[in-house]
C-alpha cells in the first residue's frame, strides 16, 4: 500500500470514527464538522443525566429550600472569581478584572464567604470569564464544536482551556483541602449545585427545542462568541437577520411583485 | 418535579424564609407601583420596563400562577405579553430564506405554531417568578432615533441570585414599538432557531417544520 493510499484510509477512518460522516444530514454545519460523533456523545451525556444526575439534583432541590441553594451556589461561584478576574486582566479588560476582584473581596467578607451576593445588589453583577475566552480574545480560533463527556458543549479551544480552568477554579481552591472526604464532598456538592442552577434551562430546552442538540450547540457557540466580543460592543454586534419581507416590500414599491397577504 | 420543589417540610420553610427575610429580602424588596397599561408609543426603555414590571406584578399577585398552574400562566402570557410582541416577524426572521418559499397559508400556520412554542418558553421562565424577583432596565445605549433598537435589562430571579441579563430587540411599527427578538445571557432567540428551522425544512419541507412545531407543542 502506498503512502497516499494509506493516508486516504487513515483519513477515511478518522472521518468515520470522529465525525460519523455518513450519519450527518445533507447540509453539514461548518462550525460542527464532527456532528456525528458529537451527537453520539450528546446522547450518552443525556442518558447519564436523565438516569443519575437529574434525579440526584431534583432530590437536592426538593430537600433544600431555594435561599439555601442560592447561598451554596454563590459560595462555589465566589471562589472562582479570582480566576475570572485574572482572565479579564489577561484579556486587557482591566476594569472588569478589578471589578471582579472587588466583588470577591466584598462578597467574601460582607457577603459571608460569598453566600450573599452583596456586590450584585450594589450594582456590580458577576462578569463570567475563563481561559477559553482569553484565548479567543487573543485570536485563537475555537476549532470545531466538541461535545465532551459529562461537561457537554465545548469546542477544541474551550475543551483544552478547561485544563487551566480546572487548575485555577478547583485545584488551587477546594483542591487545597487536605481532608480527602471533605474535599470530595465539596466537589460533589458543587457539581449538584451547578447542575441545579441549570435545571430551568434543561426544562426550557426539553419543552421548546425542535432539536435539543442543535439548540444547545447554537446557544453555546453564540454565547461564547458574544463573551469574546465583550459586553460593551453588544449593541453594535446585533445579529443581522435578512428580512425577506422588507426585500419584498422594496420590490413591491418598485412594482416588481404583486402584493402578498401579511 | 415542579410540584415537588414547592413542598418542603413546613418547619424548614418557616426557618429558612425567616433567615432569608432577616438577611437578604429586606435589602431587595421593592414595592411595585400599580400602573396603567404599557404604552407602545413611549420610548423603548420605558415601554419595555412597563411591560415587564406589569408582568412580574401580575404573576406575583396571582394565586393560580404562584401555584405554577401552567394554564393560568399561558393565559397571562396571552394577555400581558402577546399584545406587545410581533410574532410574525420573529417567525419570518427565524425562517430566513425559506419564508419566501412558503405559501401565505403556510406562513400563517408556521407563525401560529412558533407562537405556541414561544409562549411555552415564556411560561417556563415565568414559573420561576417569586417574591424576590425584580427587574432593572439598563441605561439606553444606541441611537434613540433608530427604528430598530435594543433595550437591555437585568432580572434578579429570586432574592440573592445572580442577575440574568435579558435584552429585547424592538422595531418601530405604525402601532408603536413591538418586541420581536429576545436575548438571554448572550443568546438571541431567533438566531438560535435558525439552524433548527433550516434543518427541519431541508429534510421535511415547510409543512414538516409546521408539523414538528405542533407536535412539540402538544407533547408534555
């Protein structure tokens, strides 16, 4: 077998293993070349979620009143603020970085270890940030969309960024606790608390999405792009939908087309 | 599951609601003044503020809605949201290039089907309104004389929870301003349905999309 042939076979294998080419419908989405394998991983994640994660989370939501759940989530989010702030600074968004660190200091003290989000009530809401956004701001392309085990929607860039994110958010915070049982319990609780915060979104997707996979993918990619652009520019970065009624109206005005109802 | 969350043991509820009141709710509670109907001729930030304030106010005061009675919430959406939203435009933009290929009957059927999907989306959000829910309209940025504007807001769903950023996109019509797109935490609704629509249409045609939406609406 010549090298070229061998390469073709390899490419074919990679294609069928990674992308499940045959499984994908007529119009492949340029942002999601690996749709076939992504859909498989999505199905696995969804099954695990429905069988284990969701029931546990719903039990948590049933047993623990909302104010307490909010407090718990706020505390876990609070300890990730320094990492968010550092990323803002790396993105030359110094103002955001300072505000995030200010939030951390205020909420850790006046907010009793982050339980009460005092900073939000005084007008400084959280500025979510992470290393994937930092790379995006630096010009690193996202690469193909990628569904990761357990974590779910991601891209090649964001998936790789999860390694430093894990370090900054977890290893040098909760990970420093020596008592293994306590540390692991906290991680378990954090996982459930974060899943709990996403339950309403899951319900919305379940009851409104035509294709939950596309819905989640498009939402994820849209949100990440907007975070990279930065909130300040949002007003100028509106999606430009082609309005075919406006085009028709123009044509009508020019006498090119008959009136259509509606 | 919704039923479960509202039925914690009463003594826990008492204890925790006391803690919540003492600690947090006092600083957040803001009385909502009774208002007249929202006026679409007002500047967009005021108009959106009126629509959302009225909606939150109605839900807070409505016994059935507070018990998460979805039928009542759907009715409230019909009464307090629908009049201010241009669903036809939302549907048209989500359908993109396929809109022109649809017959007028298909266009109407598609807009009706999608409207029901959107009602379900809003209703889901409204089931989470509680006494701690509040909304702030952000300072208006952009061209005040434009016919297509964005109003930004922050919604605190429940006391002490992180504010959620919600933006509304409005268009000036002969009847005043109409909302036609909504953005939750950087995700625009129309944008998010475009791929799903084109996917379904390219597989099963426009009638297939209408059927899929209706099927979605009649399930659970």
